[in-house]
C-alpha cells in the first residue's frame, strides 16, 4: 500500500470517527437538555459505538493489521453490549459465565465479520467455529451458575437436565470443529532461513 492510499485511509477513518463522536455527543447533550436518562441507561454506547466505528475502519486497512483490529473491535463491542444489558437489567452478577462471550465468542465474531467484509472464506469459517464454541460454553456455564449453583436465585429443579442438554450441545459443537484448520490459519512460519 503506497503512502497516498495510507493517507486516504487514515483520513476516511478519522472522518468516520469524528462524525460518530459528534453524533454521540449531540445525542447525549440533547438528552441532558431534555432531562432524559441517556447517560444513566446508555453509557455503554460510549464503548460500543467507537468499537463499531473501529471495525468499519478495519475494512479499509490491509489484512495484517485489519484482522487484529477487527478482533479488538469485536471484543470491545461485546464487552460494551454486556455492560449495557447489565446496566438496563440491574443484574450484574453474570460475569462468572459471560466471559465466554468475550473469549472465544467475540474473537469469532471479529473473524467472521472481517471475513465477510474482506470476502475471505477461511476467516469466516474460523470465526463461525469460534462463535459456535463460545455460545455453547456460555450456555453450559450459564446453566451451571444460574441453575445448579443458584447464582441468580433461579429454580434449581431444572438445573441438572439443562446442564446435561448444554453438555450435549457443547460436544456436538466440538465434533464439528476442525482444529487442524485453525492451526494452519494462525500458524506462523518460525523456521530460520539462512541468508
């Protein structure tokens, strides 16, 4: 990529981030002027919107940096969405199992979205596998913490059947994952070549 293209890409990214910052700032200013509770209920948008804007910028970058930034963007977006759900619901004791939505699920979302945007089938495939695995882990841990341990005070009589169903889904998900394909996707050439 030559210097002119990098300058254009940077300017496009700066324009997008600037416009989003102005729009969010105006939205919150309007909310304060109209005495709405935007800052109390929608503060995670300060995390989600810039992360989504970062993902939009990654589509203009070369794939070496774009893939990494797409993953960072997805993790930040999912973290903001989790915080938003917790802020709106008032139920914040879900972190013992919502971490699975950050790793591996959000990483998979980043790879999947970037693979779709760049038309790269191997990134889409790897991302989709991580999303399925992460959601299966989320379900398994959510059932364990909420219904077996009773973290949220839910009815425990459904805990063991739900845990067994979750385990079954996890094993079916693991059965469909091609681990050799992941290794080849993320492997780096570490051999030393003589000069």
